[in-house]
């Protein structure tokens, strides 16, 4: 047994889905550790959560793209008398544009964050997750079910997140650890701006859901031990058809959508 108190570690907690996840975990009685680069935003969120009567979250300012982030997070938690019960890997970003035209270093940095850091954090705390019968929530995307010309590297990273999380779900279940991958469609956050999608967004509005809806679906799916969570009926139907439609047709459909975005005038 450990004398360290269990906490839920949420990465990318300074904006968007990460903020909504922090709020729903806190409202359900979980002690939190918030992780992101922007410490001022984390402190503001920690104060907001504390004002509701919940325990004030720990704040860990960290750049997950730098190797060794999991070790540094573990040390920071231990110094505060805490260890992970749940790991929520929400940090990540995307880039719109042809892989051959985008900056190569920026695309490799995306792989470092979306894939390497997520894998590192998913595996670094297995012992404490098992002690506290906790789990891992990895934030993927509907993009993980598709080939992605026009966002090739991003789609590939989310395909990895989906595959890796499903495998971990099977591997860790006998140890009492839940693993869920959350695969939302487009969500109105800073993601599209960071990706370079412009004012047109990343997908039709019918697929879009709020950060609160997505976070709630992810939280309850994890607590129920679901393997994959796709929020929204329309999005569930699309994922079903993605699984049966020939790959060549999906490629053409995604390529056509991305081509229209690249040719659309900016506003």
C-alpha cells in the first residue's frame, strides 16, 4: 500500500476539452492535478474549482513535448504527497495541410505530443493506477478511424491513440485498470485555430458538440469501463459506416473535403 493520496492527472487542462474534463471530474469528487504549459490558466481553473467547495487542484506547469515529462510529473506529485489514480491524456494538437508542404519539425513535434507523451504517461503509473483501481482516459478523435490526406500526420496520430488504447483496455483489465479512448468529432475550441483550419472549422456543424457534452461522455464512459466512446448519435452512425465503407472511397471523401478547405478564401 501507498501513503500517497490518489489524484486524477489531466493534461492539456488549460483550454477546451481539458477544462471541461477537469470540471466534471472535480464535480464528481475527484482530487485533481492539472498539467499544461500555461500556468496562469491552470491557476485560474484551480481557483474556480476550489470556489465550488471542491479540493483545490494541484497545478503542474510542464511541456509534455519535452522528453521525461512523465518522470517530472511523477516527482511533482510525490512532492505534494500524491500519485495518480486516473490519467487523462487530453493534450494534443493538429495541423491542416499537405504533409509534404508543412514544416517537418512541427509535424514531428505533433507526433511527440500526440503519441510519445501519451504513451509515456499511459505506461508510467501502472502500479499506482492498479493500487487505486483507477484508469486511463485517452482523448482521440473520429479522425482515428479514417485515412487523412490533408491532415495526414494528425489522423495517423489519432489512429495510433485508438489502436493503443483498445489494446491497453484488454491488457490492463485483469489488473482492475479501466482504459477508455474518447473519440469526439469537431468541438468548438482553440484546436481549429492552432491547426490552421481558418474560420471554416474542421467539419460540418451537424457533427459538432460542446466541450461539456464531450467531457461528460468521456467521464461516464471511463467510469463504466467502456473501451471506445464516440459522443453523439450522428457521429456513432458515421463511425459505423466508416468501418464498412471501402478505404479508397474514404480516402477520396476526406481528400475532397480537405481540398475544398485549402482552396477556400480566408476571412
